[in-house]
C-alpha cells in the first residue's frame, strides 16, 4: 500500500478522532476487557488531538493511502530529569490493513520531523504484552531502556515498557 505522511491540522481533527477509535478497536481487540479502551468516544479523541495541535512543542502527523486516512502519530518535545531535550511519542497507530513498512515510514517521518540538533533521543511507552507493536518499534531501532510504568485504568493494571531511539 502506497502511503504519504503529512502534518495534520485543525481541519483533520474529526477525521483523526474516528481514525484513532478505529485503530484502537481493531488493533487492541483482546488486549482489554472493558469498553472505555475498546470503544473510545470520538469526542475524547478529538480533545486529545486538539490538545496536541495547540501545544507549540508537539507535532501531529496523518498517514493517508490513495483513498483514505490510515494512520497517525503524535509527538512532543520534553525535558528529561537532567534538563536535556527529548521527544516523546504520545500516540502512533495505523489500521490493520496497513503493512508494517508503511508504519515504519510513519514513525521515521514523525521522528525526523521533530528531531533537531538538541534532541538526543525519542521515546515511547508500549504495552508489555503487545508483542506485535514492540517488534515493530524494535525493528525500527527503538530499544528497551529498562524503565517500566504501571497504569491503572478502571481498576485494571497495565505494564508499559519504555523504548528509546537514539538520534
């Protein structure tokens, strides 16, 4: 599938909100047993994307096939504990019909766009039990750095592993 990546704008928010819900529903089926993650409310997704677009340190990208939007990536610049600039993937996903090579292209395009001479690394937190997406990021060159984070959502615990890409 031939895809292109472009910067997203306010005009894309409603489309992105539906796309995020579709990606989550299809790609994470079976990972979660409760409705809030399987059936994301478009208004919550829209609020997320608006927040990214309003942040001057964040970037939002849309991946499109010849006929439809198929993926997105959101990143922001942050400072680590030592005060050095880094970039964090807030979210990145594609529809199941998108091949992994196209997903790689989305991640690399987004990373290259936000990286500059000040940023030494880009990181993302990934679900420990999502081996498919962990493999994708490892294939691109992201490596686990030993940091783990536990999130509790609706009384369910999720272990997230931090993956880092050195620029």
